[in-house]
């Protein structure tokens, strides 16, 4: 089966991927939280993510990008605290983060992040202390992107299923059918009647059937051809004929002897 639709599926589901700018804002929000809580481990973890993932590059075109000076100051503060912790321990790092300038720097970043839906909420107390909330919003554009991605994926899958079904039907129709004229018997439950096999392929057959044969619920039948018994289901019926589909496609070594029978 050809999987030509897989690249299209990947393209259509692209909006399902997280917005890089949104993730960058969230990373900066976590950094501000760590700095304000004197969480050196958290600050170091977010700094590594910022350097490895190119967070500043991801902010290109985002409203937060115009505040690069405040972002840079917070990054420098966090870097200095992490380096101080390595040299003088956590007490030294806490001293760096407890200064008035450090608190103001982290507070500015927290305030900037709070203005964007992807960042955590920030509130200011009566004394000017900034505390990070635990809430994070989702932008409408991100919701729309997810919805578009889901719809696109469903559409592609439906088209693929349709194409596969059409091709399967065409393949069945390409299988050669053979006109024959053989005596046969048709069984349905306990009812049985004589008939004539007039057309056969690997997938099904057509039989001549008199209107007097009317067993209840004619659906599953057995065709008896000499010593062969073939299970089938009825697909259609008119006044004098019935079309059946075999429960299992017949191999060529079974069909060929039947054709030979018609010539004897």
C-alpha cells in the first residue's frame, strides 16, 4: 500500500506542535520564579534550557522581544547567582539574590511575563513583593492551531481511507471473470435447490436461480460444485439470478479446475 498521504498528514498536523515563542515565555517565567525563590537548582536548569533551545531566538517577532534589556539583566542575575553558588555555596547565592536590585530585576521580568498568556500570573503585594502564581494561560492562536491540526488530520485520514477503498474495489473489479455453464446446488440453512453457475471469479459468482427458491433470510449460502463446497454471502438478487461473494477468495488452483469442468 502506498503511503503517499503520510507527508501530507505531517504537514497538516503541524499546528499541533507547541508555539516556540510561547514555550520561551514559559521558560522565562519559570526562571523568574526560581530567582525570586532563591531556587538555584531551578535557575540553573532553566538557564541550560535557554542556552540549548535558543529561547531568545524563539522570541523573534513576539511582543516580549522588545524587552531584551530586562530579559538580559535577569539572565545575567541568574547566571551570577549560579556561579556564586558553585564558588561560595547556596548562602552566597542567596545573598546575591536578596539585594534590592536583584529583587527589582526579577520582578520586572515576572511582570513582563505576566502580560502574556503563556506566562504564569504575577501579583504584587502591598510592600512591592512580587509573587509568581501557578496559573498558565493558553493563547487563542494556539487553541485555533490545535483545532486546525485535528481537523486537518481527520480530513487526511478520511481521504486516505476513501482512496484505499476505491483502489480495493478497482482491484477486485480487475480480477477476470469467467463465463461458465455448470450444474450446481445452492444451500441456505436446511433449504437446497438446483441451480446453474454462469459466472465465476476468484472473489464471487453469479448463479441462475428460480424465483420459487425463497428460503427465509437468504444471506449465507453454500455452493456445491461436484465435491467442492464454497461458502458465500448473497450480495444481490433479481427474479432469475443471484450474485454472491465468497467468504474466502479462491486461489487460482481452485478456479482453474472449475473452468476445465465447463469444457467437458
